[in-house]
């Protein structure tokens, strides 16, 4: 079947055609695009078997690039279409859960034992998570204390904190149930669910003891995650994303969404004089989205005394021409587009393509890496 709205760069057809597959899937159910990555175990690194992306919009009679909520039957149809087109044979997956449907909080507790933390968690959840306890699935981890857990004492001596930080993560049971029904319909066994920011950290960053900020420039929302000493330390969602750039172009220039999306992708944040109009429309939205990243970095700096030293961009919005340069100016730091496919073995002929589209697949790839670990 011909599926016209599959993105042109989406398929690893050449990869998957002749291989006997034994891999696992990572699935990222974005609001504008569904992404999958299939990996199998390799000797030193995971091996990429196939990957693919499909726009959700057309499954709800909306244009490509629009964020939509699909009815379950359409979601099943879309997953099946994508698996077919990508020739993904695996039916075992790790599925990423959007941060906007989750709660991630760092809480500070006294230096109590793990057993006592377990007892304290329900009270903490009630305090920090605005949803009844029985409606969420909760997970928590003690955050190992890095150097920042020590305080500068009055005489300048370093002294230990009397508290510890715990990362609290909660997912709505309803959402998990909904996903379970959809994946059952698509005949996929879900090995695990994971909030997307954890997969992003796995795929987008190399091991480092320094604090980095990952910004996921999705269509509907932007997500900011601070990773320090290799672990999630702060997470935040902003209800503004890359589709807002398209909406702004559409309104300001009086063109429809499809045309505005084309202009955005073709021209981007261009410094050329003839593109001044598009630039002036995009700039305030981008400014707003990145300012939130600056705010999150400062918040983390104040809490930990540690300065973010690198910003890593993922999500489709990271493909916008000129966004890296804009972000370098804004943050005054090293900024890069993620290269998540560097974490997996892949054929040399795909190198350029995978480099270009890497940021889009960071979440799905992170989920697939998780599925391999299980
Ligand atoms: N080359 C490009 N230039 C600019 N923007 C692009 C480009 N390619 C994709 N985008 C934008 O990326 C966005 C889609 O990104 P992505 O697939 O990460 O979103 P999503 O995961 O579906 O959304 P969300 O994470 O908010 O649920 C769209 O707004 C699209 O316009
Ligand atoms: Mg996304």
C-alpha cells in the first residue's frame, strides 16, 4: 500500500529487506509523528535493524506536522502501517510515555533508610503529585550524591548534607491502560513503559560527569531535562513547540498550515535578507522556547551550585535551519544536535542520513536501547 505521508527519510528499507530479524522495538508516540527503531544485540554495540517515522495528522484528517489525538483504532492502524513500511518484524517493544502525561519531581528527604523512604513515598506523592495515589504508577530512585551534595561550611570547609535527593516519577494508570489496548490491537507485546526523558538521556548523551541540558523540541511541547553525573536531575515541560512556529508563519503570512510548514522547513531561521519576514515571525517563538531552557539551567544552578556546560537539542524542531546558532547565542554555551545513531552499529551508506535525522529518533532509539537491556 502506498502511504503518501510517510516522511521521505523515514525508512531503512535497504537495511531490513534481507535480514533475519531478532530485535526489539523502541516506540515513541509523538503528538505529530510516530517513530520506531528496531535494534538487536551486537557484540559491542546494539545493531540498527530498521527505523521509521509516520505523521499522525493524516490519521485524523489533519495535515502532516499537526499535533493530534487519535482514536485508538486509528492509532492501531498507524502503528501497523509503519511497522509494515519499515519492515519491522519484531513484536516486542519498549514504549516511551510523554513527559506531559507524567510527573517527575526531585524531592529532598532526610538521610533515612531505603525502607523508610518506601514508607514515606505515598505521603510525598500526595504532597507533590496532584492526582489520587491509586490513579498513578509510581517509581522512585535515590539520586547518588555527587560533589554538589556537599555544602560550603561557614569556615569554608566542605561538609556533608543532612539530606538526600530522591527522583519521583509517576505515570497515569489510564494512559498505560490506553497504550496497552492500542499495542495489543497492533499485536505488540510491551516489555516496558518509560517516561521519554530517560530514553532521551540514554541515546542523546555520552557518559559525562558534567551537567547537560537536553531540550526536546517536539511539535506540541518542548521538554527540558538536566542530566548531571549521568542521571536525570530536573525535568520540565513547556506547552509550546515547533508546531507553534508553523502556526505563527501561517497567521503572519496568511498562508495555510501546509504551506507554512514547507516554508519553515525550507527556510528555517535564516539570516539572509530575503528571509527577513520568516525570521521575524519565528524569532519570538524560538526565543520564548529557549528562554525556558535558560530558566531551567539557572534553576538547576541555584539548587546544585553546578553550571550547565552543554546543551543538546533533540526532536524534530532541532532540524530547523539556524536553530543551533540561535541557541549558542542564547545560552552562550556549547550547543549541539544529538547524534543518537552513533550509539548503534549501522551501515556506512546511511551515515549522512542518520546524522541528519538523529535528533528526531532520540526518544525511540533510547526506548529501543532500554528494550534490549531487559
Ligand atoms: N527540517 C525541519 N525544519 C524545521 N522543523 C522541522 C523539520 N523537520 C521536522 N520539523 C518539525 O518538528 C516537529 C515534529 O517533531 P517531533 O517528531 O519531534 O514531534 P513529536 O514527537 O511528534 O511531538 P511532541 O514531542 O510534542 O509530542 C514538527 O513541528 C515539524 O514541523
Ligand atoms: Mg516527541
